[in-house]
């Protein structure tokens, strides 16, 4: 998971978020447009706050971990 800088808010590009989440860039754009993933527009592109990426990945990891625990029983 990406590290958050202590020098202030960190933002990621749509391409970086797509790589971290292992989804297509179009999926990230859809999430941004639907409001599921917060982002700010900088010039002609979007930037996603690191905290939103952490929540996205943390939620996905938490769901997956629960499934693995259920299967292990």
C-alpha cells in the first residue's frame, strides 16, 4: 500500500489508483464520477487523496480477509 507523506496531503493520479486497486482506469473514473471515490480536479485531470485510496484498499482487503477466515473454518 502507498505511504502517506508527513509533509501534507498526498494525492494520486487515476492511473496510480487503478494500479494499486488492480482495476482499469475507466473503473476509477466511474467511481469518481459516481461519488464513490472522492477526487479533486487539477487542470484537466483528477487527483485522488491518499486517505481515500487507503479506505478503498482497506475496505477491499477487510472483505477479502473475512472471506478467507470463513473458508478456513
